[in-house]
C-alpha cells in the first residue's frame, strides 16, 4: 500500500480513544444540567462509572416504541403485537427484553450498564468494523445493512443497552412494514444528529488505508449515511468530517492540525470558533449558551471542533470536559475521541484496557487494519 506508515497506528489510537470516550460519558448521557452531574458524581465524571439508576433528565418514556421520534398516537396501540396490530419495534423487534424500562419516569437510558461498557451506537460501529474486516472488497452497503439487522434483532441481545436512538426505531418500523432494507432510513425531527457520525470513522479509515481517494470516500460515506440518516445537511457535515479525518491521518504538526479543525467548521456554523477560543469563554457558557448541548448536528459538530482545538494538548481533559458538559456527550465524545486519537496515543494507552470489551475491540481493530493492509494477489 502507498499510505503513510504511521497511519495504521494513528487509526488504532483513534478507534480505541473513541470507544473510551463513549464509555466515559455513558453514565451521564443526556443529563442536561451540569449541576445534576455534580450531584450524581461529586467532582464530575473522572473515570469509568456505572449508569446510575435515577436519571434526572430522562424522557425515554416520551419516546415512541413503535417508530422514530416521540410518542403521538402510540397511546392507542400500547402493548405487544397481536393479530390486529403490527409488532412493536421496542420489545418485539429490537431490545426485546428492554421495553419494560421505557414507560417508567427517570429510568436511565443506559440502565444496568456497568463501568467501561459501550453504548448501542458504539456497538454499531463495531458491526461495521467486523463487516469491513470480513471481506477484501471495498465497503458493501448491503452487507452492512444485513449485519446491522442481524445484530439489532439478535436474541439474546448482543449489546447491554436499553435505549435506541430515533433512527434505529424508524429503520425497523419501516422494515416491519415491508420496505427493502436499503430504503428503511426514516426522517424525523432529529435525523441530523451527531450520532449519525459514529460509524463514519471506521469506514473512512478502511477506505483510506486501501488507497481510495478522498472524493470517492465522501461519496461512499454519503451512501452509508443514507441507509439510516437520509438528510442533506448531515451529509455536508459528513463531507467535512471525511476531509478532516483524511488530513489528520497524515500526521500534521499541532499548528496544522488546529488549522484543519477550525477549517472544518467553515460554512457549517455562523459562530467564529477561532474568535470564541481567543475570548476564552468558560466551557459551560459555550456549550449551553452559544451552542446547544443537544444532539442536533448544527450545534454538536462545532462543539466537537471547539473542544478538539481548546484541549488539543490534553485529550483526556477534552473527554472529561465533554462528558461533564452533559447533553449528547456520548456521541460527541466518540467523534471528539476519534479526532484527538488521530493526534495522540495518550488516552488509548492509559484507559483502553479498562473497557469491558477491550480484548474483543482490540481484535476487531487489528482485523480491520490487517485486512486493508494485507498484500493482494
């Protein structure tokens, strides 16, 4: 292969750091008041912790178990499938033993998960990694979507999570209605969210290590996103993310890497990130006042870039700050961890072996890199 010899190492750091960031933020995912985090964990999250039983901001009981988005007409069709009603997505098709937790107030989205466990979307990134490693061919959307369906519908569940984002529920609602798997992506109020980018990095890394051009990778990533997140504004951010990942894989110096991070925000936010960084505004004012803590890509993408720039020299601090700012810190964290891991092995070296699934994840990362790096006949 003609790639930079340091690239496989950087990819390893990036993927390991992304899984660390996910598990770190998991216990306070979607806490919308930082004081609630302080109340649950004195001094904030500083290491891997289990999910608390009580979640002060949880609105899981308001989310539809039948489709993407919130409950609307769900009240008239409570319960599981019968002869007269379609199967319930949560309980009948996916998360088969977890529907009971969805109707209770203040149940944690990741209830029962232990310190160092990874959330559902991180597991979906692993599904893609395994799919990519299983074949010498380039990304095959049909192979991924088949693996995704198998994984999500497995009994017993192949992951420890309780909550499934809107896109999962929308996908399986469409699938239950007989749509072809490649046409099951559902558009809801939160389709354009940071969680959509969680599976992008493994795909970019696989394609780039095979010597595929950045332009082609952007097209491939758009096609991949369309399977679950058909939204043009999201695709535009994905283009910037692909460009940024490809550039950081080359190992630029610190100043160049910071310039790349700032460049990735242009045209995607009206806020000037370089000016914001110079003003040295407290993080809880930047995230919570300038930008929302929520999942929407219009705010979460610039938050990731802001934190990656501000804490470029201390990636572990970046991940803790992201975690303790609350909101959709898990999915922001996965993207942030990927960007920081491409530049440093500090977090991966210190924390990876505390992940519950670290041995399996390490094997999957190695398999992904070995497949793309293996000499072809």
